[in-house]
């Protein structure tokens, strides 16, 4: 919840820090619960941030790359 709230702060939004680190791919050895939590985090960020414009660092390209790797996770 803190990460989601921080992503909507006007001071942090233009820096794209939170969205950048959230869409970084994770290792295939990552714990399943951690992988699920990261996917849920991206889902919540997509609800509050506009993915279409990409003005917040959360672009369709970044999200699709993240989702493609998340699907390959065991």
C-alpha cells in the first residue's frame, strides 16, 4: 500500500523511480509469493497511473516485458 501511495505523489511521479523498479524483471529463482506480489503491485499501479501515455514510466512496452517474464516464472 505504501508503494502504491508513494507512486501517486506529485513529487515522485515525474521521477519515474517507483514504476521503473516495479517493472524490472525478477530472477527465475525468485520465491513464488514474491513474484505474485510484484504482479499484484503492477496491477494496482496500472489502475492509478495512465499506461497509455507513458508519462509516468509505466509504458505498455515495460509492462508487457514484465508480464512475459512473469508468465515464464515457475
